[in-house]
C-alpha cells in the first residue's frame, strides 16, 4: 500500500534473485524496467463466499423386523435341440469273470516225515 506516499516523488528498489549459479566468468544480464506507472485504484470489493444451504434430507430408516418380500419363482428348463441324455457306455466282458475269487496256488510239497 503506497497511500502514504501519494503525490510525492519516491524511489523504488527492485531486486532479482535467480538462486542459480552462473557459469564462471559470466555476469547476469539483469533486467530492465521501462514505463512504470503507479495508479490510484480503489481497494477491491470483498466478495463474500456463496453460501449453499445444506439440504435437509431425513435419514432412511432400515427396518430389521420385516421379512424379505422377494419370493422364489421357479423357471422351467429351456429345451435344447439335441437330447441331453447320454446312453450308458457298454463295457465288453473281460476274459475271466471278475466276481469269482482267485484260485489258491497249489501247496508246496513238504519234507516232513511222520
């Protein structure tokens, strides 16, 4: 705010800091300011933030003692063009019946004398 200096001649100082190191042996080119104008301007009018009233939506009650209203609706199977039943596979009989107990091997001769 330069209001206290209004109508007077003043000196202004401008500074620049690049914070970057210049290569060795070089100098900063600096800056140039030309045609500087300072004008009296009214202070900005503060704009209050837009107030959005909160919406008052009552909470939805979730009943816990009411049974579900959905019921099971059976859906009949959709017929297909090809039959879905597969006939049982016929297994050819084996050479020996499988339900007959195996024969016991012959007894070995013993060398016992009586």
